């Protein structure tokens, strides 16, 4: 399981999460950041640093944000 970035990040891209990630698993997409689930070590540094509270553990993503779990997976499948 990994962290997932949700809608508050869309068009925000504050990037504090990038600065604190110890394994560089966060990549910039067209309109938001994405966390590579294969690289994420679940340390929580990104979640704590996010100024818009957009980052959740995959199993804690609010129901109305579930589409971002799939969007994140697709981002890395395509890459």
C-alpha cells in the first residue's frame, strides 16, 4: 500500500512533498503530483508536509476521492 495524492493538489502543485520524500517516489504530472506505489516506503513525510492536505494512505482515501487511486496507478502504468 502507498500514499495517494488527491484533488486538492490538482492545479496546486505546491511541491513541499517532493522536498521531503526520502526515496523520490513523487513525480510531477500535467496538473498534479503522483506517488509511485512501487517506490513509496510509506514513511508519511509527504502527508505531513502537504499544505493542502491532499495526501492519504491508499486505504484511507475519502470515498469521494477514490478516482485518484486509479488515476495514480494509470499515471505510472503509462510512464
